[in-house]
């Protein structure tokens, strides 16, 4: 890969940056992509996750081309679903409470769409599905969690990497995908484009 090519994370999410860093990867730039995340009529959760990830990736890639920045762009979007129902990323406490009551004591799925756009505009995508089950939440659990505020803006109204990790009694799939960026798939995509992922491993051990 050309040394001038920059790795761009199409997100301002601290948790996605932390996950990349965990894999020994330091992006050159963070470029958040604001897209309309409203599901299309009849759209399934898995399609929504992939569509939004690709829209974010292509939007940031376009900005990089306009700025004459050769870039390898990574984008992701996470969708929480109960059956076919897509749960919001609540900003209001009432929305978060509704999510928690719906998820209490039952299984749900988390879909994370992943998109990589190369400097030449080639698009590669992956979809990672994980299944989780929450314990039955008491009214006290819900009230205290709402008061802590970590739910704000999080898919499904919870953050598994925080306090809500104590709600999860079973997880089948990728923990990092539920947090927001599936590391195994991200590293595989970057390796496939010749990005020197392992260089960061060696430097971190030095």
C-alpha cells in the first residue's frame, strides 16, 4: 500500500477508536459521518446496519477525495433488534426506558455493519450478528441505569462496555461488534488491502 494513504475512521465514537487502538491500530484521522439513520419502510435490521455503514464510508471517502487525501476509510453502524423491531438510539429517557423494558428477560440481536472504502473507491462490507439475553431487570435496575445516563445515544438504550454489561447473561457472537466495531472482521478487511496492521503490534511491544 502507498505510504501516503491515510487510515480514516468514519466516526467520532470514543469506543470505536478505543477498539481500533486495542488492535494496535491508530487511524490518521477521525472524520464523523452524519447520515440520516431513519429506517426505510419495511427495512430489516441487518439491511439497515449494512446500508448505514456503507453510506458513512462512502460519504467520508468522498470528502477525502475532495480534499485530495488518499484514504482507506473504515465505517461501522450498530443496530439492536428485538425480532424484526429496530430499537432506537435514544436521546430521551422515556425512549431508553421503553428499550430496557422490552429487552428485560429476553433475547435480542445486535447487527453491526462494517464498510471499508479503498483509495480507488472499491467498497467492501461485512455484517456481524450477535445474540444476547438480558436478565430480568427490576424497576430499581432500570431507574438507576436511566439515572446514570450511559444509555444516551446508544443503540438499544444500553452500552455493554459499561454498567449494562451486568445485564447480559448470555452472549453468542462478537463482543467487540456489540460495542461497535467487530475487530476480527476489521483486521481481516485491512489485511486484505495490505494495511500494515501488525506494525502497531510490534511498536506497542517496543
